[in-house]
């Protein structure tokens, strides 16, 4: 052993970096659950991979529920820090890792939405799209804008259910698990959201079509 | 002339199950397929729901987290880890331990 370490010499910083890259490459193939077990043992590389794997998705969920980029950024940062600080609360048999992670994120979003208005940023104007537009794209954009506006006005629970179902691709059962509801309660939220959006969407579609026909 | 009540019932089912008919319960599907074959208005309602759901799916598509967020999260985690190994260390100026939003007790208990 002593001979071997004499041959290899003391570990250089480049060798340590190389070992880290090797460890990260090995970990990349692991399931979320295996990574979380490593995170529970304090493995920083596993945590980094969890963050990298889910950052975009969790940010997109938060951004669909919260009105501003800065709000979503706060919530996402807080969510992942809680993954670390509450890592021992997760157990592989109790819930899938993604269910647990989404549950933390949406609870943080709900909490954020409950804050007094003065603690939140003022409503920022929607960015203007300056791309050249054809009649059809104007029509579609009007519909999209009307739908997005109506979506933002829905109760928070309905917005969350929509984001998980339509944008995260979850089933009704999975939405229910993340939201801590029964399947029928989650599906009722989706139904009420669709009903409200449909009224706005149908009205906007007729209005946009009329404007289109008048040209 | 198709009973208007049928359209209202169809509309209700569309909101319940969405526009993907493959996801509907079998017992609901047979009468709905018959209605769709015979009613232009029903087909139009289905098309409108499909269009709305497609727009919901692509709403804010391509949204990206801000640059540097991953690094900020990792720095926060390393500070938390330091505090775990040395709880007598300096106070956490950025509030990473309590969470950036204040760390309400009610929320902690929900996790």
C-alpha cells in the first residue's frame, strides 16, 4: 500500500477534480431515488445533479403560478435549499422523489401568493412581442393572450392543477398526490378551471374571428 | 335537430375529461361518438377544447431559469452544510437556513 502511494504520489488538485468529474459521470446514470439516498449521506455531487435535473422544470412550474420572474426565482431557490435541509424527511417508500419535490415547490408558491400584496412586486407590464405578425398569428396571439390572462386570474389551486397536468404532464392521480388531495378533488379542480377558461376562450375566439373576417 | 341538453351534457363531459377522447371512460364514449357523428356543433365544441388545451400546454413554453441560479442554489446549500457541521459558526446573512422567504412554520410542517 505504502509502495502504491509512493508511486502515485500525493493527490494533486487536478487529480481531485478528475475524480469529481468521474464521480459525477457515474452518478448521472442513477435514478432520482438513488441520488437522494446519496444526498442523505451528504453527497454534494448527487445534490448538484438533482438540482441540474429539475431546475428548469421546477422553475417553469413556479413561473406559471407566480406573476414575476423574481418571485419564481426566490421560490425555486428556497425549494432546492429545502431539499437539502429536509433531505432526511424524504423516504423512498413514502413518495416518488418528483412528487415530494413538486409538493415542496407548490407549497412555497402557495405561501408566496399568501403574502401581503405590499410584500410582492408590483404587477409588471407584459413584454411586447415585436416580431412581424400575419393575420393568423395575430388571431392566435390574441387567443393565447386572453387565455393566459384568464389563467392567471384563476384561484391558485386551479392554476397549480393546470400547471401540473398540462405542463408537467402529470395524470390526475399524480396531481392529487402532489397537491395532497383525493383524485376526485384534483379532477374537480381541473374541471372548474377548464369550465372558466372555456368561457373566456370561446368568447375570445369569436371576437378574434370576427375581427379577422372584417379585414 | 339535436337536443340542446345533449350539447350541454357533452360540454360538461369535455370539461370533466378534456378533449382527448382516448382518456374518457368507455361507458361515456359510445353516446358521445354518436353525438359527434351527427352534430356539427358538438364537433366544433370538441375542436375548440382541443385548441384551448394545446394552448394551455404551450403556454410559456421554452421558459428558462435565470443565469446563475444553479450556482446560487449550490452556494446556499454549501452554507447550510457548513452550519450543520459547525452550528456555532457565523450567522447566515442571506437567510439561506430559514429559506429566502422567511421560513414560516406552517409551511415547514407541510413538507
